[in-house]
């Protein structure tokens, strides 16, 4: 078991998410930074879809009731094990009663705590991912998360560690593709789309809204499918990048679609950061 001593600002259990349930109006959910989450599972020799803990803006504290191996990837919030600093992107052994804590932000917005063989929380509609209205929304103080015993063969074989470029966290450039309604934009609007945008305070697992508006005279569209990474143009001219907890349909023009890596990169941005769309053919 892992005991949540302090959940931090916003922490939840996530895997790849729910698929095949959009027709029921159920969001995909899943980890926001698939690049970081997948790396944590690879380093632990887990299955790619094993569930882990997504921690937004650090601050969390977790006590291990069971010995296991852990790996922290994504944002760096100065992790400490029993008060001693440890590194991200490296596997560590934790013993019963060990305490893992997160502190001062170095870079990024979301960090991922993975354990050997994954967090064994309840499977709901094919996924362990937390999702508002479907499961618990966030971890709470005192919550107990089940984990599996150590696999001894992994102790013998050992684990890898890697260095990760900070470009994933620092670049402003987001690769994307033209959305279904892109062609309805005039040349001026299309030109404005490749200018820098500033991330507003209104950003979360549902979507990221930008501060700068576009001149928008487009009409709403018939309700149509949207995905994580869809960029919608609202009547006010503000653009929204939809994220993993977004709705499955929407009535705003879908002017761009972010690539999977771009969704991961923007999930590590905070309010005030600049981003810039890079159109790919």
C-alpha cells in the first residue's frame, strides 16, 4: 500500500485512459504528459499502461507500507526520500515506512510517480484513471493505494537510468496540424495563429486557455467530435487547447489539432508561459 500523507495541490491516479466509451459521453482521461509517464513505466520495466500517480505542482507526501521500486519522471519538484534528495528519471528502492516528499519547483508542472507493476486502484470502464463524475477526482489525505509485492528477478537484473533533455519542458514550439475548420479562417487569422500565445490562469486537465484573442466572426458549428489536443476558437476569440478530461463533443470551430508530443509539452507549462503553434503538413 501507499498512504497519501498529503495529496499536494492536485494529484490523481492515471493510466493511458478510457477508449471506446466516447459514444456514452465519457471523457478519455489518462495522463497528460504521455512522454513522461511512459518513460517512468519503461524504466521500471512495467507495462506501458500501468497506472501511476500524476502530481500537479508538487507538494505531495506519500508513505510506503510495502517495499517496492519507484521512478519519478516529468517535472522536477525536488523529490526527497526520507528527507534525502533523490533524482528524477532514476529507479529507487523504497522500504516499508519510507516517506517520499516533493518540494520546490525546478521546472515543469506535472510529475509522475510510478511504482513497480503499477498502482492497483479500481478498474472502471477499462481504466484505472481518475475522472470527475466517473471515479474519484483527486487523491485525498489518508487514501490508501494498493500496490503489488516486489518481483525479485528485477533486483538481480537491475534497472536503467536516463538523462532527459529539458527541451521538453522549456520549448515554446508546439507541433500541430490543421483542424477541420481551419480553412474557414481568413489569411489574417491564419497568420495570427502562428504568433506566440500566453497561457492564462485558466488551465487544468480539461483545457488550456490563452490570453490573446483572435478576431473571430466564425459561427458555431454543429456539435462535432473533439479530442485531447483539439484547439477550439471560442466566440470571444480566445483559443482553448482541450486536454484529457475534456468533453467528447463541442460546438466551437476546431481550428488546429496538436500532436501527441505537443499535448505532453503544453501539459508542463504554467500560467504566463508562452507557446507557439508550428503547423505541419
